[in-house]
């Protein structure tokens, strides 16, 4: 998934939390933040602290990867995870 805005990151975190069967409070407890903070992050709070975001991603088993935007303009991107998810939903 390409994350281009805070809302994209929030949606990614919410979706992964749900996949793992965690409540917002469970995730907050594991990360060491309040449930209110998790709610704001999932809604796309643009001013969330990066260290807390990284800690949250770690608790969800996710890693942050950064690619050059210039390179991605010229290189077609294939998201195998998205292809697999779309085919398993149809099956």
C-alpha cells in the first residue's frame, strides 16, 4: 500500500489492528499510549509523533519502508499483497 497522507496511514493501522483482532484499547495498552491517541491516529491525525507511530507499527508487525517518489514515477509498482487479498476475497 502506498501511504501518501496521514489518513492512508491511519486506515492501514486500523485495518491491520482489525486483522489481528485487537481493540483500540488492546493496541493502546501494547503501545503505551491512550485509546484516544489510537483513535486520532486511525482517523489520520497529521501531527502524531513519529516515534509513537513507529512503536505502533511494530506492535502490529508492520515496518515502514520509504521509496524514492521519483523512481516510482517511472517504475510500475505491483502490490502482490493487494493482488492476493483481492483474489482471496473473490474465492
